[in-house]
C-alpha cells in the first residue's frame, strides 16, 4: 500500500537561485519510518508471534518527475514464509506520480513529493503483518532490505559559441575554443565537462564527459528489463544531444551525404582510368577529361548543397540513432564521447546559443535494517 504525503512547498530559508537547476547528486531518498520494522521482535515460542509492518518513505529529491509506476520497490533479505508471507507479491509495490524538485515563479525551491509504502501490501495477499513463524534456539538477526528501482533523467544545459567565420578573429562575441559552463539537474548522473573547439570553416567539435556522481547503481533504459543486472545493461546511460541546429525535417541529410560520397567515388574511379590509360587516342583522352571535369562539377555542387544545412553527428555512442543519440558504457563510473556540429548557412551567425544534453537511465538504491528475533520461552 502506498500513501502520498504532503510536504512544505519551500525549504527553510526560502532557498532560491538564478541558476537553471538547484542541482544535487541524488534522484530519490529512502528511509524506514521509525520502528517499522522494529529493531527487535519475538519468535513463535508463545504460539502467537509478534506482528509488525515495514514502512518505507521515498522522497523525490532530484529534478525529474516520476510518473506512475516508474518506481518499483521491494522488500527482500529474509525467507518470506518464515515471516508469514505466502504471496511474494505482498513484498512489491509501485509508485503514484511523484513530482521532483521545482521552482516557483520567484525562483524559490519547491520540494519534491514524498510517498510511503506499507509492507506487506494489503491488497496482494492474505498476510496483514509480518510475523516470525518459527521457534528459535536463541536469538537471530534478519535483514529487511528495501530496494527501489526507478526511471530517471538528467538534463544538462550549456552554451555554444557560433561564428560567421571561424577563421576571422575580429569582432568575436565569444570564444569558440575552450571549456563550457555546464548546469545539471539534480540526479545521480551528470555531464561533468563540455569542451568546444573549431573543426573547420563551418564545424564545431564538442567533447563531453559523463560521470555517475551519486551512490545509486545505474542501468540501461529498458522498460522491459528494469534494473537488469545483466552485463549488457549495467552502467549504461542513454544520451541525447539537442543543439537546436538540426536541419529542416524535410531535408534528407543522409541522402545529401550519399550524393557527395557517390560523386567522390566516381571522381576517383575516372582518375584511375585516366592514370592507367596507355593509348594515344586524342578523342578518348578528351572524353575522359570531359567526364572527369563534369563529375568534379557534380561533386562540388553536392558539397555546396550539403553545406547549406546543419548536421550533428556524435561518435563514441553505442546503438546510435540519427547521429545525436545512443548509449554510453560507464567504466569506473565515467565515459566520454564527441559530437561534430556542422553549421548550415542559416546558423553561421556571431552568437551564443543555448543547448542541452539529456541522460536517461534506470537507477537502483537500497537501505537495510536488521531485525533481531528473540527467542520467547513458551509451553
């Protein structure tokens, strides 16, 4: 059974900020309500036992809203039937909608939602409470572990430096080379570094560093295998880079790239034919030269057409889609990748432009409380 709890809208001191986010390294916080479970209970020595419940409080302390059923919580650590549980579904529950930390119109902090989960879950079985059902030969301790698996997202915002000409250093409004300031929403995974450099007359190179900054374990965004411990899911984060400089959706950038590649292949093929020609037929030589010239003109036109449109291509991402999205494998809690932003003719402007990076993943957090079962002398 889950219970939503009302909380005060603002933190003490009326905390406010002009930054994009309040930040933080956590998505959720877990805690047991005091004495649920209790530190000590008795065994079944008296034939009655000691009934008790476990109440888990979940607070969304990050800046991502949790939709209904995006958080699953489970009580583990003990053998269910020893504690009167015959239906293990009574040890599992999911959340109602749980909003994240937000700002009011004055920039003041609005705390995230809080929800309490009562175990055993009453509508999933017959057990109304935990109760140790065995007779012990002395006292024994058992762990009650609450595990929460939840779907979360980090949004990081930064700025690009755009130029009408990256070869002209006059009248710069910004420096297109160097580290960018990054602001992250409160979450266990952050974009810790973005560095911009010039890659050509109309190209920007962006280097990103991603790091797990919180204590939660992270897993691949997969709604059918939530928090899967399989090696193909552990430490994987979905990344999407949104510069806002993508071309009109009606323009097929990949087709334009193919036109350039095909023209380059034809030019290379004709050049090889000319190089290997050993005859002295003037007409044949002239035809080859004309064909080469025409194909080179086609290549120039294809390149000119492609240069009109912006394009973003990121490398170092697994299962990438559309050049700007894919998965990162975190090694030692960190990873890096690079994006090349080609600027179209409409984006070669001396300006500073905001952009964002979105990280999506499942995260897992747990807490444990030990329950001491004391032997009770019975009949």
